[in-house]
C-alpha cells in the first residue's frame, strides 16, 4: 500500500503524515530555536573542600571533577606544600589559582589539558623560549606486542599530527619538551613527554573503564553510564569466539536476557529459536532498518550487537514489545587500505545419540513382547510359536544372521565445514569504506554427500563527506545461499536410521546393486542419494540497501537533519524432484531379486517467491551541552515502511512417466497443478520522538513516543500512541560519595516505563467479502478456482498493547575491576487476539472474527557480574549473567466451567502458561498381589497389567486411573512439546598473556523439562527396531514360562507397538529435568609478534583453534537437552564442531 493510498483511507480528522510532516518540521525547529535562547556560555563549576591535603591528591580530585586531563612531573609536586581549600561552584581557573598561589608552580590550559609548570623567581608562568623542533620516531604496539596501525599521534596543544603505519611505526616533528598524545579507538589515550628523546616506543592498553563505554541504542548511540534503559551489548571480538553457520548460536550465553536454544544442527536450516526475556520473537534492526535473516548474517561483518529489553524500545512502536536487537555492521576508518583474510576449516560430529538394539537384542525383546501381550501373567498354557525360534536367536548372537546398525550405515562420524572471509577497509577523513566477501560451506553427516549447505555473503559500506556539513552513507548487503537435501527430507532419513530392523541386510543377498527393501522404503543409502531418490534444493537471494544523508545545520549548534531510504529484496526458489525408486527382496528359493517400487508416481514440485520492503525515514536530531552541566538531546523522526510479501509467487507440480529429465517441460500434461499464493502487501507509518536530559551526568531523564499507523486495521482504528519515560540517578556523582568513595566509579539507579503496540497476525480482518482463490470445483472436466469465505468482519480490531516496566541498578568499582547489574522487569499485554466463545448456527456461513480479548503477564529478573584485572602480563575478564522469566495468563476467553474440578483442570486464566499436566508415577508393580489390590489401570480390571508396569497415583481416590487423575508434573510450552527454559545463565572467560589469547564460554539452563516420546519411550515403535537402553526392563527369567520369576529393570515389560498404552501415558517418568551446563565454546589463539612479520609484508598474523558444544553436563540421557523432543526420532541431531583458523592482515 502506498503512502498516498494509506492516507486516502484515513477518515476526516485523522492524522496523515504527508500533511502533517511539514508542520512537524517547522514546529520542531521553532522549539529548538527557542531553547537556544538560553545562555550557552561554558564554565567549569567545581566544589572542593580539603584541609592540609597533599598537593597531588588535590590535583587528582580537580582532574576528576573538571573532566580535564592533567599533565605534570611527579618530582615537580615534591617541591609543593600541602593545600587547604574550600570552594563551591568555582571555575577551574579560580580553583587552580587558589591551589597554586603559594606554590612554586604555575599552569597552562591547552584545549582540554592542564599542564603544571614550574614558576620562575617572580612566581610568574615561564614564557617558553624559542626551541628548535626535533624529529621523533617510534613504534606503537598493543598489549600483546602486535603493531597498531592507524594510531593518531599528535603534539598536545598543536594542530595536525600523524598516524602509525602498517608496522605501527611513526615519525613527526616536536619540541624537546613537548607532550605526545596517542589515540586509538578501543584503547586508553596515552600522553608521553618527549623529554628531548628522538625515539619513543609505546604500548597502548585496551579501555577498561566502563564509564566511557558507548553503546548503540534506538536511533543513535549513548554513553552507557548515562543510559536509563535496559540495554546490553556485545562487540565483534566477543561474538567471534567460534565458527557457526548460524550467527545466533554465537550469541548464546553472552547477552543477559537473550535466550537462545539450538534445536538441531542440520546445515542451512537455522533451527535455533531466540527471544528476549521470554517475550517472543524480537524486532531485529540492522543498520537502522527492520530486517529478517538475522541468523544468516556474516558475523565477521558485525561491529556490535545491542539488545533493548525495556520501554526504551517504545520509540520503535510496532513489534517492539518483545524487545529489539540492534545490529551495527562494520565501517571503514581513516588510514591506509587494509586487507584482512580469515580462513577456517573444521569438522562437525554428533553431541549425543542413543544406540540401536542389535539384532539379537531386538529378537529377544520381540519374543518377550509376543508373550507379554498374549497371556496374562498367571495363565499356564502352551505357548504358540514366537517370532524368533531359539535357533534363530543363536544365529543372531553368533553373527550368522545380519546385525545391521543403520546409523553407521547412513551417517558419517564427522563432516567437514569451511569458512573464508576477505575484507578491505580504509579511507580518509572525507571518505571511508569497508567491503567484505564471505563463503561458508558445511557438509551434512549423511554418507551420500548430497545433504549440504553453501552461503555467500557480500557487504559494502561507504561513508563520505559529499559537501560541507553533509555526509552520505551507502550500505549494501547481499546474500546467496543454497541448501541441498537428498531424495527425502532429513526427518525421513533419520527415521529410517532409528527404526529400520537390524535383521535386514544393507543389500539384498549382499549385492550392492540391490539395496534391501525396508519398512516405508526409508533405506538411508537410497533416500539420501540424489541420483536414486531425487533431491530438494532451497535457494535464496537477498539484497539489502540503504542510502543515508546527514546534514549538520551550521547556524544552530548541535542540530542535525537526516534522511534515509532503504530497499530490501529477497527471492526464494524451492525445487523438489522425487522420482520413483526401487528396493529389493531376495528370494533364496529361486535366486530372484523381487523389486518393490517407492515414490510412484514420480513428480516435480517448484515454488518461487519474491518479497520486498521499502522504507523512508526523515529526522531531526539535536545534541548540545549548556553551561557545561545541562546535556540535552532530542530527536523527531518520521518513518514509512511498505511491505510486499508474496509478490510474483508461483508454485506448481507435475507428474512424470519418464524420469530422464528433471524439468517441468518434460513432465506429463495430465494432473499438473499451478498455484499463485496470496499476495499480502501492507504498510506502517510512524512519527516518533525522544528527548534526553541529564545534569552533569548525574540526574537522567528521557521521554519518548511513537504515533504509529498500520494498514492492517480499519481506517478508524489504525493509529496508536505509544509513550515511554525513563529516569536515572547516578548516586556516585553525589558529593557525599564522590569525595569519600573513590573506589566507586559508577552507581546508578534507573527505571523505565512505556507502552508498545503490535499489529501482528491481524490479517485485514476488517475487510468484508470473499477470498480468491478459495474452494475449487470441477466443471466440464476442468478444475476451476472458486471463492472462499472469510470470517465475519470486525472493524474495531486494533493493536494489542504491552505495558513495560523495568527497574535496574548498575555499579562499577575500582576502575572497572568489578561490574554489577540487576534488573527486575514486567510486561503486561492486553488486547491479545482471540475468538469470542459463542456458538453460531451453520446458516451464518462464516466464522467469528478475532477480537482484542485476552491478556497475559511476563516478569522476571536479570543479574550480571563482571570482573576485569591485570596481573603482570596476564589480563583477564570474567563476566557472568543469569536471567529468569515466566509468563502467566491473565484473562483467557473460554467457556464457563461445569464444575469446580473442571475449573481447576481446564481453566488457564490467571495461571502460568507453561504448566504440563500428566500422571504421577508412584512406583512399579512388584507382583500380582499389588496389581490385584491397586486401582484399575487398564479399564479391564487390571487383567492386562504385569509386574514392572507403572503404578499411577489415584489423585481423586475414585479407584480408577483416568483423566481425572492428571496433575501438574513439569513445565513446557502451550503445545506440551517444545522444551523452553525459564532460567538461563552464562559465564564468559577471557585471558590474554603476551601473544596468547584464550576464551571459554560456559552456558546453561534450568527449570527446563524434556518429554520423551515415540522411540524414546517405547521399544519396537511402529513394530520396528528399538533403542538398546530398553534392555534394562522387567522381564521373566524364562519368557515362555508364566510361572518364571520376574527380573526387575528400569523400564516396564515390553509389549508390541500399540498394545497396552497405559505405560506410555504422559507421566513424570517420561518427563525429565533437562537442566544442563555446557562448555559452549573454547578458543585458543596466538598472535605473532610484530618483530617477526617485518619481512613477510604483513601487519598481523593470528592462528587459533576453537570448539563449539564441547561438553555437556546434564541428567538427560540419550539426547541433547536442547534438541526438540517432538518427533525426536526424525530430527537431525545437534552437533559439536572443531575448527582451526588463521587471520592475516596486510
């Protein structure tokens, strides 16, 4: 929907941005000009009280309070006397004059530096004599001894300077008594007196003072120390400590509040779920633009990632209620062109997988199932012929008959992966560029080699000053990937690996030309082979572009105007070729191979989709400090986003009599289908604003709003107003602490509140009429598309709203050595969509519409503890975080309960939404006497119950085990399948020693439950093979003798598939506490000293090795605790990987 169309549908009196935006511009400018009438004269205000204090102590306090850098020689201060002073709101000049009036010292202020000098006999500031400059050369290295290129070296008090070259070397002219300043992003600024030296080499130290940290926030950046919102961030170095195709996996455990769960590791499927504080899918903003495919980003292109977890996201309006992830990609920096190449190669392997039964175990347990199912435990009758005779059992035991381990047949122990990245960056003060190319190739574990994934990433970020006060940015990102599967999807292949019977040989009569017939035809060597059973290919191409202009208004200090246009395009092509294929049974009697055909008729399915998103954004930003104390920031922004999903989408299927050519034109004319799925364009518009004020970085205020409209709603309900407010108090800046607790760098209380809206899943329900195409009918032998019925229209449908509150505490002590954070948060959602509980007669012909009816509440806590320090040459940084979040239903639209019991059992209103109901196992029956005295478990008077079967708690004491006896037994999501933890935690450890660097990430979760299903809870599932751990079962010493003694085991006695389901009810026996602690990643690297690279033409060389999902400690057996338990026997496993890499900069 275009902007014009959007506004035309607005009713009279409703806000329309294309009419209002010029007025908004003029109003904002007038307000800013009015604010500028306030005097902006700058002066330092210092309050200081000292009695008989050492001169050095007094100067350090003035340095801290004024924000100026002080430079002096220690031996100069030894000549000074003690100082007594008491001033309130005095200027820096006045304070220095009072402090030094009786001292043999003077001072000079050069820019933001105070230089303490010696006085002459007349107590006047010495006038410098003309001095001949000298040439100073030197080298700049980092804390590991590697050269730093691009370091800015200047003479304090003098314009100009130079930068270090690729080897960290520099040369410049300076006076013998000058002071050199070394500045480099991410490192402490260093000042070194020349003292007549012609050669100076220095080592820069990374920034450790969090007070100066800057983080990316909504529509800008902000010093973390003055931040009033709950925002966490992670840098490129912290992200890239492992190698993963799915970038989201690399964030696991690193950001407090970000919950990441890896569901499986199939290459290219990106089966990792993530959310912020358990609140659902967050809004992802990449370089200022809402974008999908966050998990496909190349981590080497990312500069930083921030997550906004509270009401400070309100300025984004729509879809920000679940939090916002802000991704900033890398930019170029002034300096020489620099090339960086990174190569990785590694392997992946399965973390945890159960073992199948051998053919002997399978035969034994199949016989037991036969006996247990056909006879009661007390009956004494002749046994019929079991599935496997004693002779056959012996042949399985001695290997005469086949013992096929299908997992070993179909899967490799490990699979290769590789990743390569090349980046070029550099520029000048007026033009900067960053261009990068990435390749990732990951093979699947199947032996056919036809399951794999390849991805290409491209990025080009260019920034340029195109005119005075005008800067432009062109950001381009591209992606192309291809995922390949064999003839059947991975789920079907793995189903065969787990379930195929072990008595079936891989090849009929051991002849490789004839793969054996197996149940469902899921022979792993056939269905994973593209040449046998076909293939499925998924291709995606994505282009993301944006153009940004920023103009610094010259006649109003601090005002900047901006405009941005972005256009993203994506297409997907899916091709599924499924020819029929043949498996064989061998007839020993006549030596024939009897074919069994699967997948007939052969068919080809193709689907092509396109989508594009266009965004326009204009803004005014203001940032200025008044009287060196009042810091004011403001922003007003208009934004429109046009979404076109499903554009040019086509899909079709054709059947094939001849399978020589896998193209649509070669298929049969009969039976073909062609569809064009629904096209779903929609648009949003918003007017957003934010105002920040802080007084000396001590008292912090922020207000924000978003006035947003969505075309998904009816014209009268499109617009919503979503405000937010935040406040902070830096207690550490108060006089009663600042002068008395010098160990305290920062102590801040902060709080936020806001309302955020969401238009998700509304689907234009206000529109009346029909859907086309809908139902199909046959006329004249042809299939004709007809109309489909829509639900009844509901024009009052509008945004559901989230009311967000966050209260936080932050503390930094001992120059960043200790960092603490604590947050309590709450989100209350109202107006969630639901159908009203009413019954309509069939004559109405349409379903009830959705309305804004339901509500829920999410709340939780977050804690972060960090510690940094250096001991000799060893630098370390340890950060731990933990979060807990849980959601409770509030009002849920439902039918009234018929009784108090039904209300307790079925009413989900005002209850936690993750309660799993089931039976409580109180033991296993030990003998027939217990069975006879127990409540009825099988609806047959316990006739079919055997020793070892589960004994359930009769919760309502009615003597019958049925649905009335279920009770809460664990936690899960609403579907009862997906395991999602309430508590997540992580600890990151960084160590650096000389050229070595080490990183380890421990991550885990608790209040996490896994429900075993299918093969994990029943042997002989679907009458096929089972897992070997079921051999630990209750069974008779002699299965053929009903009077034989029972041998206890962990699991109940075996029954055939589908018989006696009593043991397989949802119970706490099959629901396991899946809490885990995982050594998520480990990396060890070494950077060669710069002295060893001089003859190689390299700036830096680092080699490293890392591993992911290395070890896991958990009580869950046989599967990975993060693995999706639903259809677990048909899911690609979770893998660990090992990588070796090298990074070269030249």
